[in-house]
């Protein structure tokens, strides 16, 4: 710390931090803070609030956190947000909230377009960035299975890590991928000027596909919508899946980056149901994220499947019993006629 800066922050003396020129304070102190720290500083005093809400500070934070933000279309959209990049950061930065999310969304006022900003990092280095815009107003989209692919099947993105195709060391390598691959998937409603990050940041599951051998890295966010949520589902998982492949010992390739919505029975939601979920999460600004919530969701899915199987078994047994009783009754009538 310089002598001038030390004097400016000395406690008990006449000097204060505001003795610094605002430009020096912003460029040498505020510019070094991350988003959450800068956001906290805005609540300290009116002077710090004024200095900490400068647009260029939040633009730099958003750009460094999510490189996709530098896309011209996204820059134009963010400029329409109430407080520009500060509003966008507040919407998009995952602030976990343990409270269950209850959706109350008017299905008649669903977004007519969405923008997806996707960034994939490996060991804090960006390896893939994409901005995708889709029209959500068509009857085809609303009634079809919801699935968004941001990586063209003809393309691929590489990561600076050797691909392990199974066998010895496979478990260690999968654990390495879980700890080092990060993903952000921000959904932006340009009309309502809202955004929400639907990725869990860290992977909640890393598995090798039983048939293809490809590695599927899953970033899941669980939404507890309830029957009144408008989609008719109790719990829903917004799953972002990165599919990786490659030659043994060669550079790993990302072959697929996609988002889907699934209920507790593993059924995919259609476009309209998914828009209700996304609109509700963006409106509330909360979701149940992280590996613990994902494991809870999986356990609930397992219990639901087992309960359904028991019901089907009882139904099968009842049908067999009724059929056998009918058969015996028929033959008893024939024999004793």
C-alpha cells in the first residue's frame, strides 16, 4: 500500500478514505474488488454507494466473469437493464438461497424471445463462449420438447487436458473433471429486462455413458415449483449437460453443450412448461442449486420410481387375481352345469 493510501485510511486521524481522489479510489481500490465485495460496499454509505455503482466497474466485472457478455447483442440488451451491468450481475450471479422456490407465473405472459449466454471454463481459463438467441413465441416451440443446443454438432471445442477413455485411472480423471470444469448458463429475457443463471457452476454429476463411452458432465439446478407453479410438476431439474469425447491420451473435445428440463419421472418438459419455470426463477431470483440439492432430487426421483413400480405390481397382481377368479368361475359353471 502506498504512503498516500495509508494516510487516507488511517483510523483515529483527520484523514479518511475519501481524501483520495475519486478516480484514484476507483482505479486502485474498487477496480480490484470482485462483484459480491463491490455490491456489499454500496450499502456502507451514500458516498461509497455513488463511487461503487459506476457502470464501467460493473461492466469490467461482468466481462471478466462471463466473456460472453462482450457480445454486441448482449451489450445492447444489458444497456436497457435498470442499472445496466450492475443489474445484470445482480440477476446472474448465483447467490444461493436455501428457501424453496414457489413459482407464480402467468402463463399468458411468457417471454417471446430468450438469449442464452454460455461460458465454459477449465481451471479458470475460458475454453468456450457462446451467445444464442431463440424465438419462443411459435406454437412449434411451445408444444415441442424443450432442448437448447449451443454447440453445433459439426463443431467441437477442445480443453487443455488429456482424454482418458476408461480403464485404469478413470475414476481419478472423472473426479478431476468434476473439480476443474465450470459452466455458466445465463438466460436473459430482453423484453422484461431480467436474467438468471441456471447453471450449478460446479458439476453435480460426472458419468461415462454406458454405450458410447463419452463423458457427460452435468450442471443441474433443481426448482421446487409445486402444482401451482403453472407447469404441473412438483420438482423440476434444469439440466445443462456437457458431453466430452476424444482419443485416448489426446486432447479432450467438447461435443455437445445442451440444456433440458426434466420432471421427477425423467420426462422432458415442453417449451411452454419450461418458459414458466425459467420465468418464475428469473422473477424470484432464487433456485435450489448445488450437488446436495441434486442428490436430494435424485433420491426423490428414485423413491417416486419405486412407488410407481409398486403400484404397477399391485395393479398387475390385481389383474391376474381377477383374471384367475374369472377363469375358475367360468370353468366351475361349465363343469357343474
